[in-house]
């Protein structure tokens, strides 16, 4: 069997793939953070900043666009849907973006992810979350801690009776 005719084909394939290293390069989105924290709990900012890094360790790539999806459940994001905010595809290399969706509610967990286009190829991040805390004074609900006694009762009377000592107090003495 003659293999001489295969050499030009193999050489051509090697040359093609050497110029297209980005086909096999690892491209992923890392360091997803909200207000510089990985998964913030009790966030008190109405328009939090969402940020990410693009890791293209094999071949230098440039981000050409992004899309941020924010949802109330991780299931919706896995389906590619967002019920809270969808930024739409934004042609930008920004990796720090302020939330611009509907008003966030206090004490609520929100799930988000980002889709990034690197040299016109889409890369999708993992799912991460942030949870809001109290935004205003009206979010605080509390009442005074009491003993349940009637307010007309004199609390001093209790201390007087409780703090009476016998005339002769015996204390342990070290010998």
C-alpha cells in the first residue's frame, strides 16, 4: 500500500490547525462577583455591580460582547431565560456592569450568569447568586422585648424583693 499521496494531505491539515489554535483553546468565564464578593449575603445596594473575568489561557482572545441574565430561580437560567433582568447582547468589552433591571426586593436571592462572545464564539458562565438584605428603615420590623407584665406594674418593686439578703450572710472562706 502506498502512503506517499497521504503526506500532502497530512501536511495541509497540520498547517490549517496550527493557524486555528483557538478551536481547541480553553475559554471560560471565572471570578463572577457581585459588589466584589463571590456570593454576597445581605446586599444593601439597589443597583449592584456585576463583574467577571475571561480566562483564555491558551490563545489570546478579546471579548466582543456580553449578555447578563438575572433570575429568581436557577432552573430558569439553565433554560436560558431570565424573569428579573436580561441585558440583551451588548457589544462591549466591559467586564464590570451595573444591574439595570427591575427594582430588587429585600431579603431575596437572585441567580445570575453571563454569556460572553470571544472572537464571535459564545461562552457561558456558571450560575452564581447574590442575596439582598434591608434597603430602608421600613424593612426593619421589631418590637420591644418585655416580660409580659402589665405596664402599670412598678419594675423597681421586683428588684427590691429579689435583692433582699438575710442578715447573716455566710460566704465560703479559704483556710
